[in-house]
């Protein structure tokens, strides 16, 4: 089962009405616990709407950063895209992207993980 951090009801009609949904705040807590259990420590950088906020995930290695943003796959399943591009970026580029997204969506959560390989600590389909 894929956990969808966007709330809005028990199902997602775009996915045939069968995709389970959980509140964003609960999903963030779960992702942080998974990261901590795997040695990929995480923190909430910005709290969003606890029920229906979207989530950006910042993956940080020593000097490189990648930001993941929630999207839907062609099949309507939750997926993630490397919002700052296919390759890693510097802090300034990541911060500028996050600031633009927060202006667009004030309900947005931003969480960050230590990720030497720039991969998320939770099960994720990265497009």
C-alpha cells in the first residue's frame, strides 16, 4: 500500500477511488521515523497544514542537495520527481526553489534528511 501524504478524503477519485489517504502531518511523522531508524536523520524545516498540506523532501549529502516534490504518475499513483533537476544542486538553488513553492502553496511541509546517496529513506517511486 502506498501512503499518500495529501489528505482530502478517504480515496483519490483520480486513481479510481481506491488509493488510501493519510493526513500530511501523520505522513511526515512516519517518514521521519523511517529515516531515523535507517540512520538517515531528518527534521521538519517548515510545518504545513497538518491535514492537507503537500510535502517537499530535501535530501542532503555533504555538499549537494536534491529536492523531491510530490506528483502523480500516469497511473494516478503517488510518485516523486527531482524538482531541482536530475542532478544535485547547491543550497542556494534548493532554497530558492523551496521559497517559490511556499509562496505558491502556504500549506506546504518541508522535511530534510541526511542522505549521502540522495535517495529518500522511505519507499518512493522517483520519476
